[in-house]
RNA sequence: GCGGGUAUGAUCUAGUGGUUAUGAUAUUAGCUUCCCAAGCUAGUCACACGGGUUCGAAUCCCGUUACCCGCACCA
C-alpha cells in the first residue's frame, strides 16, 4: 500500500511518464532518474519560465559551457581540495580531519585505514570510520595520459572562466548577469530521498557581477515593498525587502533582490506559499566560496524542509582564484569621473641584459616587470614556473612617467542564485498533488499552473461520431501548430478522459459535441473547478494563449 | 558507509515447498447516443538479479542490486 504522498506521487510519476529510476532493466542505480515524456515537458516549461525571470526580467545573458571541466579550473576554484578527501571525525574533540593530513608520512592511506593507524592529532584517540567527503566524477580527455578532468559539480565555473569575454560583450558595464542551465554531477556517497539527491542533476545558475562598492540593483526600487518569508534559524518572519536590507538581515540590495526574484519565480512555478521560506546559512555551514547564503527551502510532508535554491554572495572568490591561477586579466574597471594624470615609477626592462642572463625566461620576466609599480617595491623579484628569481639592478631602469588613468581596476563580486531544477520539479508535483473523493473513489488532481503544465489542453469528441471527430481532430492539429501542446482522446467515457487529464495536471479540456455542429462553439472545461464554458472555435486559440503564456 | 526492513504485470496487490501464479486499476479491441474514472465481452503484460538447499523454489538460505526507515554524509 502506498504509504504517503511521496509514494503516491512517485507511483503516478512513473505510470504517467513524469519521472522514474534510470536503467531499471539492469537493476537500476541509485541517484539517477529518467524524465519521461510529461516530465521532460514539465522540465522544459519550468526552465523556460526561469529564463523569463532571469533573461527577460533581469536582463541576464545565457551561455552554455561543457559539462566536462578541465582539472585546472576546479583546482583553482577550490573544488578539488574540498571534494576528494578521505575524512575521519573525532567524537571526543568534535572535529574532522583529512586522513592524509594526520597519518604518518609515507603510510599509504588504504593501509592506515585498514590497520587503524589513524590517531587524532589533538587527543590521540584512534579514529575509525574513515569516509570520503564527496567526490567529483573524474575522467580523462584524450587518449593515453590525456588531461585530467571532472564532470562539473556546478555550472558556475563555466561562467567564471568566461568572465573577461562576457565583460567585453556587455561593454564593460556592471552589474550584469550571466546564466547557465545544465547538468551537474556529484558522486554522492549514498543518495537518498529519491529525486531530491541525484548524482546527475539539472541546475539553473545565475552569476551576477557587481562592483563591490556598489551592491545595489537597478530594479531594487520596483520590488522593495514586497514581502519576504525569512527564517534566521530562530524565528520565521515576514519583512519587506527594503526592511530586510535596512536592518541588515540581508547584507545588501543585490542579494536581497535575488532573494525576492527567487521567491517570485518559485511561487509562479506553483510552489505552495505556505510551504516556502528562506533560511540563512549559519557561518559554519557556508560553502568554501560563500560569504553569505540564503536558501529557499520548500516543505515536504515526507522530507521536511529541503533546500532547493541557494542564493550566495560569492564575493570575489572565484574570479580571484582564476586570475591567480591563469594569469588572465579578469579585472573590471571603475572609471574616474575625471581622468587622472598620475606620476608613476615604472620598471623598464633592459632586454639586452635580461636575454643573455635568463635565456628563455627573459620574455616572461619582461611581462612581469611591465606590470610592476616601482614605487612600492624595493627588491625586484619575479616568480617563473614556481621559481623565485631576483632580477639584478643592471637589468632594468626605473623611470618616472606621467600616465593618464581613466579608472581603477577591481575584481567584481558575484551574487549567485543557484537552483536545483529537479528539486523544484519534485516540489511542484508534491505541492500541487490533490486528492479528492468522487463517488467514494479516490480522485487525484495535479493542480499545475497552466504556465508549466506539460499538456495545456485535452481535445475530445464527446462521442464516437465521425462529424465530431473531424472537428476535434482539426482543432487539435491547429492548436499544436500554434504551439499549444494538446492531448487528443476519443477512448472511453468523457468522465474518464477528464480524469486522465486531471491526473497529469492538464488545466483545460475542450469537448466537441453535437451542438458544435450548429453553433461552432465548443465546451472548455476547467480542471480545478470542473466548470464549463462555451467558446467559439475561432476564439479558442487566443483564449488558450492568454491562459498559458509565460 | 553502518544497522533494520522490503522486492510478484505499467501501477497496487494475494499467494501455499508441488499442475497452466490471485485480484484490482490501467491498457487494447468490440458493444453501449456518453459532460465528470458507468456496464458487458474478449485480449496483452509479472515472481529484481546470481548462486545454493531440494525430486521439486515465486516460497527456505547466501550474495548482489534497488527502494524504504534510522545513523553518518549532503562541501
């Protein structure tokens, strides 16, 4: 017997083609799910609704980058360090350690684990239960040695590694946002909770770049009076966006704006407002890149409050990391109101001295010397391939120059709303799943918002009559040609056909009956009220468009 | 990863160490002039996988996988 709402939803989801476990014919594997026909369509609709909010309303741009991501990228971003360690916990000291940090040098990790050679560095207790802290999926690009790579654990890095190009594309104006919708991969130790923790999942992320001195948002004034549902780990509260910022509940306008945008998106997509809140991360649960983070949490009758969206202030963490690691100029310019003339001391390399002395490294040394500000340095050193070299005085001149400066360089800060699409989809199902009794029979309705419903309307001939079928089929074809998804059905009784549509969340059903032959009207039946209205066939198209447009 | 439980058509489920393995829903074909899962007739589809015990296993045992519940984990 189905136990609770989750079981019931997963039953319907499988039977009707929303979502179900992958590879079942080979025994299945935890953490992977297939979206069936209706699930895929629902997902597309939700993603397109999301695009409406971020691409149109917030004027972000969308890009698409590979899911296979070079080792260097994730090394720089900190994910390699944070993802791949075998860890032990000391219950006495309440601390976690990386196994490789605390075992005797030279001991293989496997051996240390097997023979209980792991001691707590603080209290000397023997530690057990070594466990890997989440892993990324690793792979190799090319044959032979190839290059190391991972399946990306987030889409964000693809955006950061594009920053300098996108900054040009947006003609060096801040703030601007870049979004990406795509798959991410995390090799969870033990995925549980059904579709809420998958190993391959879809996310929609926006990286919005701000001048750290100006974390305001151009549209802030338009939404500042709106109410937010916030939870600071102690009490839930309803406050206006403006007050949340003024009282420093949320650190800045930009972050608050995206908290609100997220709320607006989720409620439009069909999340139950009573099962929704924002929770602020405590300092000790922040990700390695975040300075402040608000989660949109949705309430599940089975799983409790579940994080579905994280809105993080990543500060300059990622861009700094990539600037340092790749040496690519990913700075933004803050223009001065008036261009300044500045007296600068520049280091001018003498290549005729550098060349003979440093050989092939001379070129790289020149590059670094060109960047130096001689006013602030005493000894001239450069770092080439990890080696620190001192450059003797006779290899350069220090020259005073007047330089015109139009602005100053800085590393932008990033506000990142990051959505777990699969989680949002699950909650759209759970929050809209309604059971009613009809003649003592259990009757289920999926009250999906028409904007996201996979099928917009059923099209039926009332009875099996050639004349009605002809009209119904034409109407069905016309609707689909106009971009409105339909489901044509002439089997079984009319009630049964309505029921089938109700179960998969189809908001409307159009029925052609005998009267239609004379008055060219059809019946539009509404899912949630079962009310019916007569509409002219020629008016059906605009009528539907009006109801379902995003 | 540890402990406990579960596994029968698309879905839910009955089942005893012994012939062609229940029933319902769904679905297919037909009949039915049909606006809220009506009825009738006929049909399709199942014992998770791999070993073992046994004359004989869907049933008992072991392993694997998946799912569920706790613990840990969720950067």
